[in-house]
C-alpha cells in the first residue's frame, strides 16, 4: 500500500481567500494544503496537492500520479457538474475517491445539485468549509489504520 494521498483542486480554487469569501471562506489554498500535509506527515503519509484551471491538466495528473495514491481527495470546482473526462480519469483508479466541496452545493443554484463525480466517489463532504478536506483525510487514515 502506497503512503501517498493525492489532493486535487479544480478551477478557481487557487483564488481561495479572495474568491467570494462569504461562500468559500477566508482560508487560502496554500493554507489548506499545508494543514493537509501536516496532518498526513503526523501519520506518516505524504500528501501531494495539485490545482489546475484546466481539465486536461487534471486528467494528466491523475494518469501519472493517481495510480500510486492510497486515496484521492478532490474538489473538482465547477467541473463537478460537467467534467466527464475528469470523471473518466478518476474511474480508472481503484483507490477510494472522496469528493469535497467547501460550500453546501445543495443549498445553492440548481446546476450545482448534479455531480458527475459523485457516482464514482466513495463519499462526498459538502458545506463544511476547509475542514471538509481534513475530515476526508481523517477518513482515509482511519480506513487504512495508519493513525
Ligand atoms: C465548489 C462548488 C462548485 O459548485 C463551484 O463551482 C466551485 C467550488 C465548492 O467547493 O463549494 O468552484 O466545488
């Protein structure tokens, strides 16, 4: 079993902190990634984080790095709702995929209520802000009894 967790952030999540903070919170992406890396390191797990505004780049990263990971935590951003090549790339992997959203997508516009990722994800955490990522990591750590 590999000791790597891959965290994938989709379009516009590089703007966290400045982007609609009343919806997505004040925490920057760097700060979220740092919190994840520290929690992983405490459990002997390497947390790798990537962000791209381009679906193809995320597909490339999944194809090259996804196979090695013991789990994937992904906030696909708007690709959640229509990113079929992203979904197909994730579907190739056997490691569990956890879908995370900072905001509660079900309380928002109707187009956010559909996720093309959810059917191939092990679970979904939505509306718990940046702590949702850490909860996803806790689940992976507990699942693999590395705590
Ligand atoms: C989001 C929700 C999506 O609908 C939106 O397009 C995002 C962020 C969230 O984290 O709440 O970019 O995934």
